C-alpha cells in the first residue's frame, strides 16, 4: 500500500509569519474580534474579582479583628508603617487598627512594641453603636463588663465574642451578616457576568473561525478549480479534498480552540500573578518560586505530546488509506482469495494505531496528575508559609484563602495550554499546506482580449504545434493541419500518438510550448477562456455526470430551460430511456451516475453538448463505451449534431469514422497520413494496419470487394 499520505507534515513548530497570515483573514470581521476581546477582558476580570471578593468578605465581614496602639505613641517612628491617622477609630487611650495593617511591621518590631506596651496584640471586635437595634442594646446592657465603650463605638475581645450565645453574637454582628448577604449578591452578579462574557467570547471567536473557514474554503475552491490540468494531474484528488476540508478545519481550530483559548489562559495566568502580588507581595514571591518546576514539566510534556500526536496521526493516515484502498478494491481481494491476508495486514496497522493512541493517552494521563501534584504542592507551601504569616498578623485569613483559590485558578490554564499546544502545531502544519495551495499559481493564462468572429465559421488551424506534458518528452511534434468550416475530420493512431491531447489543446486545457492554434484566424491564446470554451465543446471518452437530476446535468445550471433540454435529448435519441425512468428528466443520478448504464451516461453527455450548441465539437472516443445497438442510435443523433458544425472526431473504433471528410493519422506525435477511408486503406500504411488489427485479415471496401489484407499489403 502506498505511504503517500505520510509525506504530509502532521505537526510543525510555531511560525509567527504563518500565524500572522492566518490572523489577517480576521480583518473583515474586526467588529466580532473586538467584541470577543472585550468579552475576554470582562470574563477574566470577573473571574479574578471573585477570589478578591471572597477575601474581602472573610476579612471584613466574617473574621473581623482589630489590634490597638497607644494613642500617644501613634506618631512615633516605629508606628509609621501602620499609617495611623485621625480617621482610625479611637476608644479611650487606644487607636484601633485592622490586624492586616500589622504586615507593615517586622515580627521583631511588633514583639518589641508589644513588650513596651505601645501595641496590644489581643484581637478585638468593634461594634458600631450608631442607629437603634434593640437586640444589640440588650446584649450591651446585660454584659457591660465585656465592652469598652466610647461614643458610638464599643470593643470586645474576640475570645469573649466567641463565648457569647449564638443569638447574642448574631445581634452584635448584624452589620457583618448584612455585608455577607450583599457580597453574596455581588458574587452571584460577577458569576453571571463571567458566564455571559465567556459565552460571548466563545461564540464570537467561534463565529470568526467559522467565517474565516468559509472564506478560506471558497478561496481555495475558486483557486483550485481554475488551476491548469498540469497542476491537477500532480495533486491527487484525495489530497486536494483534504486541503479544502481537514486542513481548513485545523485553521478553524486555530481561531476557536487555540487562539481564543490561549488568549484566555494567558490573560488569566497574568491576572492571577498580578493579583497575588497586589494582595501580598511576600506570599506572591513565594508562590512564584514554585512555578519553575511546572514550566520544566510543561515543556517536557509538550514535546512528548507532539511526538505522540505525530505518530498517532501517521498511523491513523495509514489505517484510513488502507481501509479506503481495500474497500475500493474489495472485488480484487475476493477474486484472488486474499481476505485473510488483508485482515492480517490490517490488524498489524490497527495494532500500531492502538499503540500510538495509547502512547498519546499515557502522556496526558501522566501530565494532568503531575500538574495537580504541582498545584497541590504550591498550595501546601502557601498554607505552610502563609499560616506562619497569619499567626504573626502579617496577612489576614481572607488573603490566605484568596491565595489558595487563585493558585488553583492559575494551574487550570497550565494544563489547557500544554494540551492545546499540539493543536497549535497541527494548525500550523495545516495552515502551511493550505497557503501553499493558495500560493500555487499554475492557471492557464486568461489575458485574451480578442473576440471570435460572429458568426463563427469554425476553421481550425494547427500551425507547427509542439507540446509536452513533461519537459523534453514531446507528445506532439511539429504538428500542422487545417480543418475547414463544417468539415468532419477524424484523428486516429496508436495509443499514445497524441489524439486526446489535440482535443485538450483545442479547448486550452493545456497550452502549447511551440507553434500556434487558431480558430477563424484568431490565435486561441488571444481569446478569453470563457468565450473559447463556449465555442469549442469536447466530449470526453470518460463521461462525468454530477449527482443530481438528469436535466441539471444536461443544462449545467446554464438557464437553458426544460424545452431545450428535452430537444437535445431527442436529437441524440436519449429521450426514450430518460422518459422511461420513474421521474423522467427529474430522475436523480447517484454519485458517478452509477444507477444508469455506461451507454446511457454517454447519451446524456451528448445531449449536454447539443443543448449548449457549440460551433466546434470534439468527440474524443465518444462511442467507445456503448454497445452496437446504442452506437446506431448515436450515429443518427450525431449526424444532426455535427451538421453544419466543424467537428473533430477521435476514435479507436474505425467503423465510426468511415464517412469522415478526412482522416488524419498520427504516429509518435506526427501527422504521417491524411485522406479518406478508402484511399488510406488502399495506400496500405499505418491506417491500413490499424484497420486490419481491428477487423482481421479480410478488409472490406465500400464497394463490397473483399481482399486478403495481409497478402495485398505485402504485395
């Protein structure tokens, strides 16, 4: 089995130039891109705000504690880092400060100030006495010894607060409960905004990807369909279909699964690091020190995943190619009793694909737990170091909780980026193949500006034409001949003589290397391709019909109308079999028109030519696929089709061209004989030998005389 598909690169390193070229296709959809980026900012911002809101809720509404400093010593240099001001609450001789503000002092300084009586590190809770709350007043009245009061403030030690009955503690903390409820509503609002923004960002990026993919498919199809036959002959149909489908899909993945995901992941990771530093730079620095092992593991995993993915794709290509090839050739497999051998060979391929898939699975199965391990390790380090900071009042409990949440938020994109990196490489490879096809330009030049005469007489001139499919391997050599208007000229010769090439050159499916072809004196290179191909209609020996109705295949969406279609079918005697079908002209043809016979397909192709009414008709082995009875019908239709038109008939069945005005005999790309059927037979040259090979030793001339061909030729 051919390993053709293995030649395609599966993964490719990141290519900035290629990525930039892909991104340029987003320009028509700049509005959607801006909307996606705006949604990304909102989504990232809300996700980062949620842990911060939790931290604020814990520190300002759940674990609310103050320490106090001597009011007279507040202006001393030792207390300057605390930034004591007149706005801080005061009860008696003490200024009350939130515990988290102590993070500005070193532990040694705090201990020294506490020993000197400047700081009282006992945790206290402040009760706001403004407003009227009967339950709160009751608690203060029943236990006045627990409180220090001044004006609208009262302070109670946190240990005493915890010892109170639940109802009393709830009464004192009514304001905190209200703040928790408010923050909960804000949290739900942030969550809803995050979900909406994530949906909008995903939808917008996916829509951009789909639109870019549509544009690329259309551009590729237009470009490929206009390429020359020389280009198309070098690229198998399967490869071109892959370019327009699978490879374009990888570019869609670049926008939806790679570009958008990477933008979100990197923005979240950067936002988390910034937030960690803003919350507490010391703890943020410790967190950053736990990241290098993650970077190393990610790099190793990325390379392993790339290799595993490449191997898996290569074996998948082998398996797919093997299945397609052997299902297409299943008849040959059965005829030669190769079923067991084919199954055994397929089992080998399938086993290798399984091993490759398992290898890819092992990489991800190892990397994900490894990332979880590093995440858990980072959290453990933060809890260990953060708890010591918390015990010394350097950070608050809410900050410690926020760090744990943010670290988990940081590690989720790490896993995603590593797993998406293989998709990035595949998108780069697919993009390279797509753009290579887009950049290829082997179209037949269509710069002609001259018009064909109207009405077109149909005089064809081949003037010293040289042509080769491959450089130096000439198919036609200095070929010159003329076909007069309305004349039927037949071209015959051994296989490889260049007969079909003439038909292709006349319609400019290929261009000659030397010499010139003219129609009514106008070089065909000077005529626009569309006009030339309306004037010249080849009928190939390999008929191709599209899936769809018979009428559509005859009309080819040219707006001819049903009447013209039916008239053309009657001319070539295709009407009887078409009208006998259940839906007549609306009968659907399967792919390749396999639900009608080969001869019937040929009749439909004849009707197609008649319907489009060309001035010049080229019949290339047009009756090679029909039986004798059908051929008789065709001959009747063809006589009317060719009447008044210039026609070039290329045929192996010499009986179909006996009545041609002239017969051109080709050998090795050169014109070796020319004349009518009877004259060429009598001449006993190449045509005579061709005729004798088809009809045996006896040759019958038009007058009914019989002769021993071999003996006469030798005489």
